[in-house]
C-alpha cells in the first residue's frame, strides 16, 4: 500500500509539473494495482483531456465520480 501511495504521489508530481506522459504512465501503474483508485482515474482523465482525448477523459472522470462521488 505504501508503494501505491508513493506511486500516486509521483504521478501527481509529474502532472503538476506538466510532464503529462510521465504522469499518464504513473497513473496507469497505480490503476494496474488498484483499478478503483478514484484519484488516479480522475488524474488520468485530466491528462486525457489536456491531450485532446475528450471521450476517454469523460469516461475516466465519470468512472472516478461513480467510485467517489465527493
């Protein structure tokens, strides 16, 4: 679990720094371990949106919201 927390923190750090490819890779690694990690789904959705992939972005963000509505 600690590794997952560290990996998500790494994904968030890449995302904040604008390193979208690295953020995407890290978010996907988080999701490989925990497919219902709402924050990683949301982050990946935002990366997809920033990359112009609107349909996948919407699907990812909707999935995150269904898992964690708040």
